[in-house]
């Protein structure tokens, strides 16, 4: 029996619009809710920021990932990566499927840029468990290569090769380095490259030219892919959101 899985990957820019001109988390929530995805991979999610909570009128009383999850995604995992005096931020996975286990692994390439690999194992109906990894790689090519090596090593040593998995997020990859490394080492395909012949342009969101955001899969059929655009998504994050419908 096959299971359809609708996926979003989105760098929410800590809930702020391009250039951090406005706090737009409410509008982001409405846009994400409208897609009714089963899984949401989020990057640059604030878990806590007491300074913003004091100064921004409509700052949520919970973490950003809990605010976005609300009642639509009863299961979620959050990886605290960057920790500072007033709070912390990182990656999150929101899920309609039960998360049976999760962890966040430090894959930082150096001490100036804290990065994590958030892994959640999901209990799927009438099929294999699904392993999901949410990432936000660093800004330097050398650092990204180190992080990709850590990701490949972790998956190779902990996840059986026949197990379906998704690796999604902001790869900050200006070329095809990530796609080549993940395919050669893990057999992953990038869903837009597979379906459209090229990676999706996602940055900057108002006029995207860089292919920074990706959804990689193994053991899933790609049914549909699209970049989420239109009125609901305008004036939100500096990244465009990606959508994929997959079949397990």
C-alpha cells in the first residue's frame, strides 16, 4: 500500500520579511497552513528570543515552531543550533505523522557558524518508517563540504540503505556540489532536478536566481514539485518555499 507525503521546505528568516523590514510570522503561518502539507522542514526558526519578545508587539508566546505547528502538525522536533544571551534558533520539523525518535547532531564546521543536522524518524501508515533530515548548511564552500561529509557519514552508519529518507533544507550551495556528493554517497536524488531538469531558484524570493534550497529523497517516487509563489507568499521570507508531493 502506497502513502502520499506532501512536503514543504522553507527558510523562514526568523519570521521576518526580506531585509528584516517587518515581522511577518502570522502571514507565514497562513501561507504554510494553506498548503496542508504532511511534513514541513523549517530553517532559521527562533526557539526563544527575549529581546524580540519585549519589543515586537505580535511576538508569539510560544516558540516559533510551536506557533506554526498549532493544531495542524501535532508532532514536531526542534534542533537548537545557535545559542546566544537572549535565546536560540535552529531547524524544525513539523509532522502529521507520529515522530517515534529524533535527535539534533552538531555538524558545525567552525565555532563562528553553528549548524545542526535534525533527524526525525516517523511512523508511517502501512509502510516503512520514514527518516527525515532538516539542514541549513554554512556560507563557505569548505565548511559545506565538511558538513556534507558529516551528513553522509551519519546516514551511512545509522540508516539502512533500503530505508526511505528525505533530506531537505537550505544548502547555501551555489553549484551542484551537494547534489553530486549526496547522490554518489547516499543515492539521493533532488526532486526538482529529477522532475524539471534543474534545481529550483529560491533566493532572493522576490527575484530568485540562486538555487539554494533543496529536497533530496531516496526510496520515494516524486509525483509533483513546485515553488510556492503568489499573493500569499509575497513579502515574506528572503527565501522561496519548496513543495513536493512524494509517494512512499
